[in-house]
C-alpha cells in the first residue's frame, strides 16, 4: 500500500492542500494523509463508517466529516479542492454503475 500511496497520492499533496477523500471508511488512508495537508474533507455514505473515521482521526482540527446522501455531493459545500481521491470504493458498485 505504501508504494501505491507514494506514487499516486503523496506527490500531489502539500501542507497547503485542501483534499477530499470519497469513501473514507475507517480512515485507513486518511490517517496517512491528514498530517500532510491543510484541510481534509472525509465523505462517506455510511454513518457507521464516518463514526469509525471520527474515532481514528477526529482529533485533528483540519478534518471535516460529511455524510453523502441521495447521490448529492454536499450541495452547500463551497470548498474548492486541490486533490480528490478514493481507494477501495468502486469494488462496492455493480458493473452497470461502474
């Protein structure tokens, strides 16, 4: 996993980055990202997974957690992101959705 992150994620992040993770789950990846960015938005469709993410990285002041509902991507969120990523999310979709 570290090799993948080093090649596909970390080169695009800076201490000034505003970043979003779609499908944060239990914050396995977000925990590796949070100290390397200025702001991290964590999105998930499952409230229980957001609770797990909050347990793991909720103590960082630069993190916000958002529940995604009804296929809407936070209509009121006006933040612009420097980088958006997602890991291990598409395996949960059926083929027509992918």
